[in-house]
């Protein structure tokens, strides 16, 4: 067994963070590139004609899985310093992969590439790790089959691996029963290759990174309320772009500052796309001071320096219509609810039951060990705030957002908190432990690695 202070050691093994409480949360942070935007930049760069240069992309395991899959499809990619160069030749340049494409833990990789591969006239197979192979895929299989692709999956197409025989597609009008940026994006990527027009509508608007990124590559998309149209047969043009910092990653530090009166954190250069920045409105509603300074545009996305100053928070209700704009931030918002006065209710969060784990059950189980009064009721989460937290041993359950949220909760717990299974954080935020030590230097975080040999 070994340990290190504030850094992630190399090598394998089961990793845990051990940390104490913190009296002060402050700092100015540069956050790694946005994971959702990075995936889309890599994929659209491969589908465009010419060399695309991407800076600031997230070099986490999930985006690496997308990059590896694109290379296996014959896309030339190279890294020079901070720049990633993708030599795209359009969808027609993609080649049948010689082996199964492994998306690892990345649902975005698997689902978006399924949309790309549905339009290509060859056979391919997409799989992932044990967690990803338990995630539902009917919402992928059904629209792509309706467009003319042939797909097979386990349990009648319900789960990966997915085998795809792509080919000539026809545009469709598809009404998605859930607001899902991944479902919308895979249909748009298939529609880009289809004959005719494709329209996909949602009950409420989900993240619109794909639509914005398509426009940055010269694509023509049109939004009509909660529906998006795309004409097939368009040719994308290579471009140069910089990926903004990931607000979902910044959220852990912004929330830590919000719940500590006098705390203050500035996250520099993060994306504040309105379909993504719901957490800022919720923190402000709970009583925190929230400012966005230096607003600008990068790759079609709004970018700003986000500053949050802590005050005594009060509980709030988060409605189902708000969920698409903050779905990834619910674990850390649960921490805010635990430390606020009064009750916080998060409604319509059923999508969290089909993430890396059943996040609603995980939140109830793991935060409950810390002494929080939190319960999952169907697709709702109910939190009675104001109860003191007590350090203990908790588990990420293999979920990167659970791991980071539990670590933040540990900053406000009496005694020592141990978060087991933190290796999953590499999927979205390499260097999180070091950043946490910078923002809360007295938490005395150390990382313990137990060999799995």
C-alpha cells in the first residue's frame, strides 16, 4: 500500500482518497476542457473535410476512448503540444474497423458513434466496460433502425455490445420520449448522412452542443422550439477551435464555495451555455452570490469566468423541467442541499437511474453513511438539510461524479472521510485531487493505492 499527497499516482490498483474537513474554500482555478464538447469536436473533425485543430480538449479516459475509436476507423490524428489535429475526409473516408470498438465507460462515445456508423456501408461492433454494458440502448436502436440501419444488441437490442450494419439512411421525424442530448445527437449525426431531412423533437430542450458544433463546422441546422432539423448530404468543413472549461467539473468547487459562508472560488474560462448552466441559477436561488465575468464566444459556446461566493444557503425545489440543464450536477447539488437550511426536493430525475450507476440509490446510500437525511422516492430526491456530517468510509460505486461529490462532502464532515474507488475520476477530471487541495489546502487529502495484483 502506498500513498501520495494531492496527486494521482501512476499505475493500476484500487484507489481511495482520505481527507479531513476544511475551514476555508478559496481559489482561482483553470478547469479541464468540457467533456461533452470535446467528444463532439473529435467526431465532427473526423466527419469534416480537411484538417481540424482542437485545443483545450479533455484528455480524460472517456474522450481518449472516442479518439482511439476514430483512429480504428481510419481517421489520421496527431498531437503536437496542446493541439490535436484530425485529418478528416468526410464520412465516406471512414473504414470498417478491424476489431470491436471499445468505448470504455463512455456512454457518449458509444451512442454518438452509433449514429455515425449507422450511415456507413460496413459492419462494426461497439462495446464498453461492465457498467456501460448495463446501460439502456433501445433509445439508440429504435431511431437508427427506423432510418434504415440494422442493429443487434443483447436482450433484443436493450444492452451493448451493439453490432451495426450501416448503409443508406432515410431522414425521419423522431419524437424522443426523454430529453437526452446523446439521443438527439446520434440522430443528427445519422441524419447528416441520410437522404432527405431529419427532425428530432424532445419534451424539453436538452444540451445543444451538437447543434452549435455542427454550425461551427459549417453545417446547417434549424431549431424550432424543442425540435431540431438537419438536411442530409451536407459537407462539413474543417475548422480550428478551443474547447472551454467544463462547468460540470467546475461545479464541485463552485458548490464547495457556495455552502461555506465567506468561501469564494473563481473558475476561469468555463462554458456557460444556457442549456447546461442550470446549476448557477440553483445556487443563486439557494442564496449564494454568483457572477459571470468576461463573457465571450468560443466554438459557438458562451464562455465566462464564473465566481461564486458562499453564504448561508436555504433549501429549494428543483423541478423536472430544470433537470436537462443540470442533470450531471445533481450529485453535487445534493451536497448543497445537505448543508443548506430546510428541505431540498429534486423532481423528475429518473435519468439518474440509468447513468454509470443508479445515482439516486447511490446518493441515498453513500451520503446516508455520512449522516445526511436523504431519500430517493421514484424519480425524486428529498434532502433534509442542516444535519451535521460525520466522516466515515464511503464508495464511489464506480461513478466519477459520485466520487468527487463525496470528496466535497468530506470537506464539511467532522473527522476523516475515506472515499473508495476514485480511479473512475480519470474519465472526466484528471488532476481533481490536486485541484481540491489547491482550493482547500487544509483538508490534508492523501491518496491510497492498494494493488490489485
